[in-house]
């Protein structure tokens, strides 16, 4: 679990999922600003570590935070340590903007880029 959280991008994803609940893959890509394939790899690492659950609904893949045995303890520390971190604060604001948009629009925008 700690090895999975050894990457800034994965920490950002886990914190977003823990704070905002279930997110589609497109919303996560939009948040972290990395290539879809890179985000997919990060999500796979997090899933294998038991920090993320995946649910497929039609063509959409949704991810959510999964506490696991020690996840809630680790997340408590991460939130405490990073609550006022510049990047995490910016991610919160950006995620609020992303959540105001229809996920279909977010997904279409990424396909154009």
C-alpha cells in the first residue's frame, strides 16, 4: 500500500476519490492532466494495493476509494499532512469545476486532445 502511494499522481488520485466519491476515468484524467494510459496504470497499481475499486457501467469505468484493512488509517494521515498542500488545494478546486460538467463532455474533450 505504501509503495502504491509513493507516487504524487497516485496520491492525488486517492485523495480525490476519498474526498469526492466515485469518479469516472475521464474525470480523473482531467484532474491530474496525465495521459489516459498513464492514469490507467496508476489506477491499476492503486487497485492492486486495495486502495481503489473499479466498477464498469456500460462504456464507463468508475473508480472509488476502498479503505481496505489499513486504508482509513493511512488516508487519515495523508489528509492531515496534505490538507493545505498547494497541489491538493488546487486539485480540490479543479475537481469541483470538473464535477459541474457532464462527464460525457469531459470525455469528448479528452478524445479531441
